[in-house]
């Protein structure tokens, strides 16, 4: 974890302060819970949860000196809605949301806010294989009200808002940017004049 402090020290030396921290590092290995090895568990938890904790702690100590700052953590659809083959990832991202709430409670007295963005099913190079899959892609589209994957650009607005004073009374929340996935996806058939 010495590399985290070195990075923080370098940023402070270069800019004199840290206004916003985005914790975006994350990894996953999709496999059944019964197949997960301890090494895989540790690698995912260390990157996705321990890294968020340690980096936030180091940066918050600097923000404390100025009594201001914003921490934005990246959760996931899997911090609330689970998928098969994502047990460790889901547990880590659920931990990120719980940690975000803890940060909000402890850091508010220092003028530091903490929130999370929980992306839904976003189309990236890494997820293209899922969106090309003959059964997974239709399964996902059926569960997303907007019937499509999101794009990385669709996370920018929430990111800017949480990093700015536009969210000055917002802390301790996870904001799902998911095209209506958690709300229930497509409705069942119902009578309507439209």
C-alpha cells in the first residue's frame, strides 16, 4: 500500500490539494461460487474493496486538512442485483456501497462527501462478449427497461454532478445508472389504450 501514499504525495506536490477522488479500479472473474479459489477471492476483494478503503483513507487525510472534498466510488449493478457467476464481485461491490455509507457518516464532520455510482450493464470491450452471447444478451435486454446496454459516456453526467457543488447536500448514496434495470425491466402485458 506504499504505492498509494506515494501517489497521493505526488498529486499533492504537483497540485497542492485533492478536490475529488474517483475510485474506479475493479476486476472480476466470472465463475460459479463453488469454483472460486482463495487466490481469486483475495485478488478480487483486494482490488475492489481493500483498494477503495486504503486509497480513500490516504486521500481523506489530505482532504481533512482543507475540510472539503468529494469521494466517488464505483459500485455496480451487482451491489444490489446479483447475477450468477459473480459472487465475489457482487460481495465486494456491496462492500463498496457499505463503505461509502460509512465514509459519509464519518467524513461529513470534515466537510468531505462520499457517494457511489453503480453502473448497470454497460457495453465495453470487456462486456462485448456478454452482449454478443446468444442467451445472455436477450436475457439482459428483457430486464432493462430501455432494452439496451449503457455506454461509458452515459456515466459522465452523474460523475460531474457528484464531483461538483451541484450535489452539495448529497452524501452516502449509491446512484444506479442502469437504464431501468433495478426497477424491473420490461412490464408484463397489460391493457392500455396506447
